C-alpha cells in the first residue's frame, strides 16, 4: 500500500491492474513451496530423512478417532 501511495496510485487500482493482468495471462504467481528454497546442508539432510520416514510410514503418530483416544495415548 505504501509503495502504491509513493507512486501516486490508489492501492485498489493496483489490485485491479494485477487482477486484469492475471486473467489476461500477463501475470503469474510464484507460490511459496515452489522448490526455490535453498537450505543449508544440515537442514537439507534432515528434510530428506523426514520425507523418507514419511514415505515409509516410520516415526509417525497414529491417527485417533476421538479426543479420548488421543488423551489415553498421551497419558500412557
């Protein structure tokens, strides 16, 4: 909003222009999680291990059908 104000244009106009550009195919969204993240070696290794565990169903919490089941599991 501040940038629009500094440019001398209403923020609502920026939104309208962006919406029109998106509909016309002139504007693409780059969503978070698109694979552009750069992790250090330690974090990358941990993420790879966690994803491998998830794929194997390893180190996963069981599913619960009620809060009572969850509490019983936590208390044991």
